[in-house]
C-alpha cells in the first residue's frame, strides 16, 4: 500500500501554492538546496542560486530561501538579516484620515501610546508612516487602509529587534497599544 505524501507548509506557504508558482513543492526545493550545499550559503547566495541556477521567479526566490533557512534551523521564525520583526494590525470604526491623525497628532497619540519616544521620519497622509523608535536601534513601518468610509485598518511592522525575547515583548506591547488606540477612537 503506497503512502500518501503529507503536504508541507513552511513560512505560511503550502506545497500547492509553491508548486503552482515555482513548479516544485517544498520537498523538491529542500532536496535541491541540500544538494547544492545551501546550508553553508548566505541568504543572498541561496536566493541568487535559486534565481540563476533554478530559474525560480524572483519573489519566490526569497520565499524559498527563507523557508529553507527556517526548515534547516539556519533562521528563526520572524528573523531577518538585520534582526527580528514583529507585525500587528487592528481594524477601527473610524475613517482612515482619523486613524492616521491618531498617530501623527502628538496629543492624541499620548492618550493611547503614552511614554513612547518616536520620530516620524516620513509621512504620506493618510497612507503610511516610517518611524524611528525611541531606542534608536529599531524602526516601525505603519500602513493605513480604508475599509469603507467609516472603518479603517492600521498594520505595522516593528523591525530590527535584537532577539526572540524582544520579539515576544514587542508583540505584546503592540497588541495592547493597538487595543488602546481602538478604545480611544471608538469612544
């Protein structure tokens, strides 16, 4: 009796999607990269090998390289070349311009994000913010999405975190902060 292969999912990408976009599933990519000696390559070298030697589509080169690194214990989940990254999002029952203002108006921001030291480096109203965080080492990218005329979503990514412990505490921090934001704006 033949055993059915179990579909694999790495880095939230399943075999079916990977097969559709690259022509190979995870087992095939892992075997190819093992044979090529990818365990001793940098991320950049793996992605380059996938592109040049395996004709993997460019965006998928990165996904396959990250998946390989995670599967082989060369990279932790949420780890990037410059540290760890955490994301959070929240939908709020206010127009997108009001949600954006809650981030850019210091008086409003202090009500839901007290004691936060940050510097807004770039603002594209009401679409996005690029922020230097108070520690001087990490940064936050914030994006705003309208969900109709009276509802919107904020999605953020806090990058360059030094370790998994910082990842965990920062995830908790942003979850609580975005909940305070929602309460502040919906009262």
